[in-house]
C-alpha cells in the first residue's frame, strides 16, 4: 500500500447498520491489497444473542468488543475493518491512546434513515433487526469534522465510495 497516510494503519468503514460497511470495507481492502476483518465477526455470542432478541447493546456490552477490534486490527496492520463506531467514545477506543500505533482512520458511510430502512427490509441472513435502526440513529454521534475521518454518501456506488476514500486517505 503506497500512501501518504501514516503507517501502520487501521482503516475502519463505519456507520449505522445497513449502510454497507462490510461491502465497502471488503472492496476498499481489495483495492488496497489489504486484509479485511468484519467487526461483527468478533462479537461474543452474548452480544449476538442480545441483538437477535431485539435488544440494543449497552456501552458495557460494547467496550470489550471494541477493545478486541482494536487489538485484532493492531495484530494485522495494515488492515481494513468494519465497525459501526457510532459514538465518539467508541471511536476513541478504536483509535487507542494518543500517539499509539497503529494509526486509525475512519470512512463514515452517511445515509438517511429512510434509505437505510428500505435497504434493511430487503436484507436477508443478518442478526440485526430493523426495529433497532432508530436506536442506532439515536446513538450516532456524527464523526464529521473529526481528524482522520472521510465521509462517503450512502447513495454513491461502492466503487465511487472506494475512490473517494482512497483519494482522501492516500
């Protein structure tokens, strides 16, 4: 990966459920020749059971999961990952301590509730329930303006999102 961004690096595709974090993350990883890890695959069974029953996770549920994502990414750098990272505190956990390597960047997939609701109603085989979408929007603390964050519109094609992310990150 030839780039102007500081190495080693973790790039995290982020946003509320249904934005296509896994799709964008895997496409960006492929384009950059990097491995991809979906943060959803790192959830403990207790978190998956809770979400499958329609209950949103608490910060206490998320903290060890976010730490595991950070640790897993740090072992695999450079790497592209997917994680909702809805709150500033979550992103801070994923960033690690000030000045700590690896450096973490975020690609925020921004979309409206209406577009996301339509996408989620068409989605098959995922543990996230549509009725939890509102709780995700309530929890979302927009990362726009934070250092190391690139925003890509949900409505753009995956290819256009990848191109924009690469243009702003590299």
